């Protein structure tokens, strides 16, 4: 299959240019939020919490806060990226262009994942000012960051297609993903929970992502790393099929 790199590049650069125009808001807000987390949880509460698996509390929560940023930013960036053309009617220009559905999805998802990785890098650098961070498996960390960013950017694309207004777009990141991250061991170890709530937590898929990323940092995890990667790949496949079916039918776009 011959790829229209010119069309793909045009959509990608257009999305990245929109990110550049709102760079202050896109980067400043996550940095301030993360800094507050480290000040409140890392410094204040961390002073009353013993080390977890030999790691200081402030350092322990870094992977969880980074995962929170990755999930929310990747979904938000891509969902708004595809929703705005639907909202202002420019989506028809994209559909009329000599570019395939695969290339449209790839361009939007790549731009959303790139924005997320930029913000994630800034968040990681911010954490170094507050706590000592050790990355034992840097290649694994980079692989997981890229996999999560692209997978949930694709999920965000799916949300952008399904959403009919701005309120529907914000429901999943704010009312679903954020609570799942906080209840997924981002700020604590599962061993600190009663046995019943540990069992409940096992049904939260985000807990496996956080543990996978935490393993790449400190070599500790409540689960086997293969479970984290396997679930991520499985969810990626589901998103690919869902997006392909909806775009083929023109759901909520051509009507």
C-alpha cells in the first residue's frame, strides 16, 4: 500500500502547530499540577509514610503521576484534534482529499502521541527537581511510554468520533480515567490495601499499566511485566478494530 506522505505530513504538522500556539497552556498546566502533587503528597504526606519497597514515597509516586499525565493528555489531545474538524466542518475537506482513512488516523494519532510524549518528558524532568528518580530499564520505560501514548491517543480518536459535543469528550478523561489512575496504585502500593480491596483493584486495568511503568523505574511490580504489555497490546488491537469499523461506516462524520 502506497502511503500519501504529503497528506499525512500536512495533517500532522497542522495538529502540531495548534499545539505550538497553546504551548504555555499545554505545558504549564500539567507542570503546575504535578508540582503540587509532589509538594502535597511527596513532601508533606511523604514525611509520614515509610519507604515502600525501599523507595521513598516521593520517588515511588513518580510513575503513577507520569501515567496519569500520559493517559489524560493522549486522550484529550487526539479527541479534540478530530472533534474540531467535525465541529467547524473542515472534516469534509479532509475526507475529500486524496488520503486514505488509515493515513488520516495515523496522522491524528501520531500528532496526539507526540504531544503527549513532549508533555510526559517535561513532567519527568519536573519530578527531578523534587525527588530522586532512578530508571533501571530505560529502554523498557521508553517502549511503555510510546506504547501507552499511541494506544490511548487512538482511544482518544475513537472518543472524538463518538462524541457529539464538548461535554461528551471530557467525560472519559475526567470521570473515568482519572479515578481509575488514583484507584490503580498510583499513590500507594497494593500491599497497603485490605485483602478485599486488593481483589477489587485487580479488575482495574490501569493498575497493570502503572505497575509496568514502575517496574521500568525501580524493578518492582505487583504483577509480571508481561501482563502489563499484553493488556496494552490487546487494548490497542481493540481500538484499531473499533476505529476502522466506525470510519468505514462514516459514523458521526458523514451524516
